[in-house]
């Protein structure tokens, strides 16, 4: 018969030196573009910092749209690859940040991520690479993708 | 390319959550191909088992299987077999037929033609499985949701895909349901259900799977946690026995399903855990951490 070992409740920290945060950079915009359209020879900016046309040998092969969803404690950069007919080919997360010490989009909090290399966990407070617990819903991001389709799905063709 | 050219990590929104896949030890192009194949496996599970997509196996079953035997994909059938077995072993506590209750709670959408919400006891043996991947429901009012098991299954299929590409080691994490393979142990931090921004403990995993369930929280809107999404089929209400559960098991599908049983039964779940060769960690409503004796050495509580 399995027995259970019981540990007294660890105190909920009242204050800590740094705000708890979990963040990871998966891909830069440039890396994500190449991932989405490996055969592309050129990416032409259609809308500054947001939409690029992928071309191979002078012919358009699709569009790459960069977007960001921001909540109170969550900040996600992501990209959507669209075919020339406006169909979603791929949705890829570029950067994920979670923070509970304050608003995630405050400039001072964001500045710690500047210049971080991709593929690395951003080591803040501790070195959390893998996190589990309650399942986070991706609804907000899914809504973001729908918005992109509504705005660009027809217009970019 | 990524700085550490011997490892890559990618994330995509799938299964209603964020699925992250990390691999090490191969040439970059080989790892990219392996990760793409693993995401494709997860996307296939999503397409087959989504409650929301009208053309999924689950939606077809919910429309037809109460009226006539319905054939499903081998993967869907495999998950249904495991779910029916888990239902039997847990004396009905694990129940994929609680979908109507999840609908009344607003956790699942209702569609035209859905039966009125039942109030009596759950129908025993509501799901019948036949050779040839054929399924029949005992009543046209049965509605199933595989949300409590399919995510774990998807993780297992992703790991299988990575292994087919001869990837030496890796991790697949579908919003906390995760599997690790390879020689090196991986450290997993478990969120404190009372304060999800902080880990309550960390667990070392080598070649195995863990899954976690807790009260819900939404870092998009607030850091407050709300009721559990796990429904006790006995009361048709969200369970409040404990605050959070993490289960280690040989497969992620089994770990995923067992978290629901531990959320409802608490420390009484030992017999089922033993049968599936699983260990568990739970956080009771007073915040104490309970760990099965066979696992407590691998768990490090946060200072």
C-alpha cells in the first residue's frame, strides 16, 4: 500500500528581491521568417515591423505577419505565416514572458530582455526552463490569429 | 539559427494551450525536421479529438454514436480504450462523459441539437467499444470530451515522432503535461496553485512523463486563481478536495488522466496509482504538500 509523505505548507512569499518571472525567446523575427518559408530568397516589408512578403525568384510565395498579445501578466510575440491565398500555414511563438511582480509591458521590466539570444531561457530570479501546473489557455492567441486573418486574409492577396 | 546549435526549442499554440518541444544532440536541420514532425503529430491529435471542431472524431461521435455504431481513427480508439479502462479502475471517478456538466459551467460550448443537461446519476458503461475501431454510445444523450486525457496522448505521440528521427533527448510540454526522454534528467518546476507565478517545488524527471492539474488561472487577465476545471461525476460540480495534483507515470496519457482522479479522490487514489505504476504529489487545501513515498526523494520543495 502506497504511503504518503506530508510536508508542511511552504509559506507564500510576501516579498522577494526580483519579481517572479518566466520567459523564453524561441526565435527572432528573421529566424522565424526562414523557418516559415525555407525557400524564400527575399522578405519585403509590406507594413513596417509587422508584415513581410516572402518571395522566391521574384515570385510571391506568402506573407509573414508578426503580432503580439499582451495581458496583465503575460506577453507573447508570435508570427503567422500565410499562403498567397490567405490561408494560415503556421503559427509560431517567438517569445513568451510571464511576470507577477508588475505589469509585463512596463519598459523597465521589458528592458531585461533586450539583446538576449534566441533559444535560451532568460534567466531571471532562478533558472526555470520547464514549468508545469495549471494549464494556460491559448485562447487569446487564437483570437489574435483570427484577427490577423480578418485584417490581412483578403487584403494581401 | 539558435545560439546553442546542438539544441532547439519551439512553441506553438495547440490543444488549447502552448505546446513546447525541445530537443538536443543532432544537426540543426535534423532537429528542425524532427520537431516539425512532432508538432504535426500533436496537430493530428488536436484535429481528431477536439470538442470544438465540428469535423473531429469526438464531434462525430457526439452527433452519431448514440444513434448508430461509428468508426473512428485508430488513435481516437486507443484513447477511448484507455479512458474506458480508467473509468472502470477508478469506479467511475474518471469519466469522459461529463461533457454536459462542463457545458453548463461554460467550459465547453453547447451546440444545436445537444440534449438537455442531465441531472440523474451518470449512465454506467455509457461507451461501448467494438472491434474495427467502432464506437457506440448507450444513449443519444451521451456527450464525451477527451480534454482530460488527449493532451497526454498527444505528448506521447510527439515523443514517438521525435524518437523516429533518432533524436537522442528531448522534452514535450503541452501546457504542463509533459514527457522527457534521453539520458539526462530534466528539472520541472511546479507552480504554486495559490500563487501561480512562483514554483512550489521542482521535480527531476528522466525518461518519463508527468502531468499537472490545478485550479485555473489566467495570466492574461489576473493572477487570481479560480475553480478547478475538474468535475466530480458524483456531484457534477468542480472538485474541491485538493488544490493541485501532479502525477508521474510511464506514459503522459496515463499521467494526464490520473491527475483527474487524484484531484477528486485526494490521498484515497493510491490503489489506482499503484495499478498504473504511478506516483503523485498533491497540494491540499491547507497548502500542505503530500507526496507518495516512492517519489518524495525526487521532489525538492521551494525554499
